[in-house]
């Protein structure tokens, strides 16, 4: 049977480790509604990352929607067209209008110098993505937000373990969100989290993620069900002890790709922002044109290797975005970008094979 190499592969801890943790919930007959495992996972993540407040959630999209709702955002939200669809869909789902600003061609994050031009009397927030775990220009964005009295939400879905200026990337903005999906560097199978430094805001976010409950018989107000289950938390608690090992392995593989490909002038790599401790969550390459990109995909697919055009398409093309936007860099890069396979357990031999196929098809 031919080995298939996908763009990612879920890290799975030993099954007996997962089962032994889950037994605690089985014995108590308590598998949801913020049991011991969820509380323990939050405590361990707080300690590991050095963050102030965390709420574990059942996926990584609801945190964006809850943040928009909790911050009472209305009207227009400035955002990036180069992200996963959830960044834009969450804005639209909460009855706000996404206003797209083009990206920086090197960092692939929003071009912070273009944000202010898009601010109007209808603007309520800036919601931007740390692309592939690469931080936005946080200083400039927060300076712009403060000057114009805007809230800041960071979609930090790819950022578990990333540090900026020697502190967790989740410590910036009014709210940061993360995904713990099975494809992520740290995962709970399916899951996510909300982070904030503001204790009062944390309390509001917490109530919103739990139906608005105030005890068992009263309510603070409107809420939704975004709670993580014990089954998810058990997976997270099983994976977390391996995180440093996963990080070390991915760094090795990431650097080997660079070693093999960086001399090819027809390949461009994402620039990692200064003062960043990176987590090697993805290995994107940017090619000269879409035709070359598709040819390389076909060549790799023929060998049972499946990279991903990520992010594609550029989000201004979504069917529920009704306005025309000129975001030429995002539009162009989305057609030429390819995230290559990168996961714990991938071998240097695999990477050599992938790199050879790419170099032979440029």
C-alpha cells in the first residue's frame, strides 16, 4: 500500500494515557459542563504559556463570534482577506461588515500602514490574523486602535507556543483566540480558546460561552454554548506534555526544507517578524505564478503527496461579501501559495522527496 503524505497529520498520544485521564470523568459520570479535566487543562495552559485568563472552548470559531458579541461591536470591522474563512464568516455571522485591508507581501499579515485609511465613523474594531503563527505588527495596530478608540481582536488560531517580545502572543489585544483543531500544533481533537488580560472582560466572555448562566437558575444575559467537553480536555492533557518535543521536531523539519529550497530564486518564503519565538506551525512557499503552483500540486499528488493551497481563495471573493475590494497582494499570493507537508513524524527523507519534486517542476 502506497504511503500517503498529507499537509498535516494529527499527533496522537498513547491511547492508554488518554484513557486513563478519561477514566476520571467516567468514574464521576461527568463528561461535559466544565468538569475537572477542562479546569485542569485551562490551569496547565495558563502556566505553560504565561497568560492571565483563558476559557477553553469546543472549537476555534466560536471564540471569534463570542469576542465580537461581548465587545458589542457594530458596523464595520477592519480585517484581512488572507486568513481562514472563519475570520470573515464570524464578522458577517455577528451582523457586522468586514472591511478588507491588503497584506504585507513579506510577512503575509495585514499591512498595518493601510489600516487608518479604512477607518470611518462606522468602524468599531480591528480583527486581524497572525498568519501561520507569524505576528502582525502589534505595536502599530494597537497604536492605531488606541488613537481611533477601536477594539482589537487577534485571530491567533495558529499561535500556540508563539512568543512576541518574550511573552505569549495571546497577551496582546483586547481578545486573542486560538484553535485546538486536530490539525493544529497543539490540539484537543476539536477545540479552541479565548484569551484576555482584562478580568472584567474575562467574566463577560465566560458568561457568554456558557449560555449566560449566573448560577443554575439565573442569567447574566444572552449566551451561547461554547463549552469544551471532558473528552476534548483529556486529549489536550495527553498532548500538552509532548508539546516541547513536537516543537523541536517541527523546527528541525522546517529548517531542512529551508536548507533544500532556499537557494531556488523562484521560491519565496514567509518572513518571520523580528522578536518572535516561532512555533513552526506551517511551511508555506510562494511561487511565481498560479500555473507553476498547480503543476507542482499535480506532480506531488501523482506521488501521493498532498500539500494545500492555504489560504485560498482570498476572502474578498466570498459569496456573502457584497462589495468589491482592491487587495491585489492577497489576491495574487493566495493563487501562488502552497503549504507543504509538515508534522511530527514526517522524515527528512520525505522532505527530500517533496523538495526534489518541487525543484524539478519549477
